[in-house]
C-alpha cells in the first residue's frame, strides 16, 4: 500500500502471486537499526567549518527530504532537522521538503531534479520503504540507484542517507530479524555505494510483538484515557502514519541512537565518484519535463497552477507549476521521446475521468484517473510503459466520453457524494512528462 498524507492508498503494482514470488526469490537483509557505512562526512565538515559558520548567516547547508507522506508529516523530518540545528547551532541549515504523499521511488527518481537537485542539496534523506512495499525488488534497486547516481553526478559532495519507516504490514519480517523486501532492496544499493542507512521502526516492531502498539487509535486526551491505555502506545490513527507525539518520537529516538555511529564513520572527505553501476538498467537517465513540451489539440494551453481559482490546486504549484486542462472528449496531448520508460504526472480529483493512451500507434489503453481517494484533488501519476526498446516512441493521450462510476468507487471508503455537480465532470489534468531518456521536439 502507498501512504498518503493522513491516509493511505492501495496501489496494485503486483498481483499477490507475483509479489509472493518476488519475495521468495529475493534474499532479505538482516535487520539492523543502523549501518553507518561511510557516514555523512561532507555535511558534517561543512557544519563544523568556521568558513561556513557566521552566526547562522554563512553559506547555507541544505538538507533535503525525499519521501512519501510519512516524511510529509510534521514528524521525523521536522524532528531530525531540529536535531541537526541543535547539534550545530551556528550553522545555517535550510530544509528542502521534497515529500509527496502516495509516491515511491518510482516517482521520486523522476522528480528528483525538479524537487531536490534544483536547490543544490548538501544532504539528502531518502524515505520510500513503505510506499515501495509492492514494487518488484529489482525495480526498487534500479530506481534507488538512479536517485544516487543523479545526485552524485550533479553534486559529488552531497551526502545521502537512506531512512526506513514502518507500516503495520512490515512488522512480520522485522520480528523475524529481517528487513522487509523494500528496505532489503534499498540495502543492496546502500552497500554498493557505502551509503548509511537507519531503520526507524525496529523498536516499534519489538513493542508490536509484545502487543503494546495500537496501530489504529486516537491519542488519549484525558488522564482517564491515558490510564486506560496502560503500557500500550497509541501509535497511529490509520495503520501507517505515526502520531507525531508517539510514533514519530519513537522514530526520532532511533535516529538519535544511530547518530554517534554515523558521525564516527564519517572520515573520508573525498568526493563521491561514479564507476560501473550495480544495475545497468538503473534510472540515472530518469527525467521530468513540463507539460509544455507536449503538443496539444486546438484550443488547449498551459495554465499556471499558482494562479488557479481552486485553492486546493494552487497548493500543488510547487510540484506541478503548469497543467493542461482537458475538459471535452476528443481533446488530446501528444509527444515523442527517446527512451525506455514513460509516465504522466497529473492531478486526480472529484472532476477527473478516463483517458485513452496510444503508444506507437498501437491499440489504445484506457486509464481511469479517479480512485476512492479522489474526493479531494491530489498529485498522482500513471505509468504508460516500462522496459521499452531504447528507441523513439510516440504517445497520444485523449480524453474520452466514457463515464466513471464515481459513487461506486467512493463507496469503498464509505464516502457518499453530497455534491453531484462537483463529480459530474470527467476531465484530465496532466502536468509533467516522466521519461527515462529524453523528450524530443
């Protein structure tokens, strides 16, 4: 399942049978709270350097957080950032919040340039273990390695640290002394490149085994409610997202335990170099391009999301500066690219519907841009094709008249439609093109 801000989203990336097969064929890594490896030498040197410290006004030290909705919460991200500032009170730390709910490394590797590298980071935390839970492990390796190689190609002194969080479904492996498959896959990359990793959830798993973790419980508000809990912990309201006051504090405790080990390992000040990759099919060539790179049917144009009349859409302008709004069946966008993977970064909402996608003049494939969480607008994506021949490909995406049974889909979460006029439209709002390769004119 994929975690969203304050809710979670199931994404069926694999059939249950395929997921089980992938797990049995992939060796899980032994569970360990911290593997410091080569540490974080460059950012520590910058934080301690008198040349970078002038009462907080010196060269900024930029700390990026690339992850899903557990990172988007005011939890481990904000707590670790405050911890770093406390460790080096005179350093000028700045945060790059590159978290997007409901997305994993399969999207993170594409938006890395726009959401992280454009801001010239000194330290990059990568957190996708929960949202990558249903991806094939070899694909996780390729996406994660792509994140590493893109980062070090652009900034060879940017330190990277992998962070693993936990959802209810991840405890079974951990209590058996093994990382879940997603974290195990990321560990292959961490080992290969000497990247430190911290699992924030081992103590959570231990307490869960003792029956002390309440995965779906509100925080106690009164002394009576606190007393009723006994030694149990109201960890999360929804099985996934920790309460900042409990679960995220447990995450922070794990980070603090790991910190001295990482500091001790941070001795090699040489820039990171890129040699032969772990997997030749990694996503170093993943790119994000604005929707303006596509061609539109007559009457369509790019719109600046920051100026949209819908306040909820304006909130996404930093992630998706422009969109094209297809509102009439038959309207389309098209583009050409050279590469092996293509996806669309879009917005799904109460008023979005279905599109027909044609790749290389083949048979159209229908994609529904509405799901049980579409009672509110949010950034989303869909993959058109992966593992294509590395050649020139053509894509056409057309809005179709076929309606979506929105009431039935929303009923999965016991949501009823109280404003039919809001759900009546069936639109398509693409904002960016995601390709492994390059967009062609």
